[in-house]
C-alpha cells in the first residue's frame, strides 16, 4: 500500500515539474505590462493595481490600454513621444502594432497626449479622446495621478462599448428625453380622448353675434423707426487643448487629443 502512495506522489511531482512552469509561463504571457511609469509618479502598489485593471478591462474590449509617463529629457513634442513609443515598442492586443490606446504624460512641459491606434482609432476618435482628456485633467492638475489613470482606463472601457459616431455621454439624456416625449404624447392623446368623450361644445362666439352691427370700426398702423445695434464678439486667443491625430514615422495612423495640465 505504501508503495502505491509513494508511486503516486512521485508521479504528481513529475507532472507538476513538467506542466507547472509551462502553465505559469502561459499565464504570464497573457498578463502584459501596460504601465510605463518612467517619471516615477506611482508607487509599486499603484502600478500593480493599474496594470491589473488595464489588463482586465482592456481584454474585454480587445485593446491594450497603455499609460506612459516621462520626464522627456530630450524635450520632444508629446505627440512625437507617443508615436515613437508605439513604433519602437509595438504594443497591440491582437498582434504587434495592433489595437491600442496610449496616454502619454510629458512631465517636463506638463502636457498630455492620448492616441488611439487601429480599433482604438476607430472607436476612440478625436472627439471621444477630447472627452476623456477633459475628465482626467482636473485629477492630473491636482497631482492625483492614480485617480486620473483609473478614470482614463474606466472611460476608455466604457467608450469602447459604444459604436463609433455615438456620443456615450448623451446616452442617458437621450433615453430620458425619449421617455419624456412618450409620456407627453401619451398624456395629450388621453386628454383629447377624454375631452371628446364629454361631448362637443356647439355654442361659440358667433352664436349671439349680429354680423350687421358688429365689426372693427377703424384701424391704422404708424411706423416710427428702426434701430440696429452692432456688437463685436471677441474670439478667445487661448485653447485648452485638441490637436487631433496623425501618422507616425512608422506609418501607423492614429486619432489624438492633446492638452496641458
């Protein structure tokens, strides 16, 4: 009996030694590094939490959700930094140089740039990226980088769930508007039906009116003058961001949004 147990234990050790590392390597291959904090803005715990979040939500939308921070020692333009990052490191959920969205932070010039590549460009166009940037900029200005990056990952995940061309932030408003219109139409319909069910009114203002003795005695219009006032509308000379997308030196087209924080 003991020999049988010893043989079984030996077999388990052999199987574990053979398949354990392989399974572990497969799991590690699926779990990507998506947080590149070269500016050291995050603690190790923050990086682990954000990386896990980006992996989980990115997998649901089949896109790499990437964060890249830099002190920008070469003083590059923030859009060029983002394009070079993509060209050199080749991220992509489905394949190298595939579906990705990148948030780049230039800490030297305090600028931010968001870019969507392939499926990211399709679903996260310039307008949607502008909205994402607007949502996270207050957190960046306050130095709450983890909250900003969490908001970025969550909003990318949510926006990727809507077809291109739809404004995700107006979905709830549109729903309530449609409900309100339906209620108004229904109320008017019921009101008209209730009104008509009580019988029609057959007496009007003409019932007791004598057309021969009634009427307007006289009328006239007097035109006095017309006054036109002109006022110049000043255009703002400052811009909070924008910029749009472009094409990297490696030939990869992308959407984009840039701004300061």
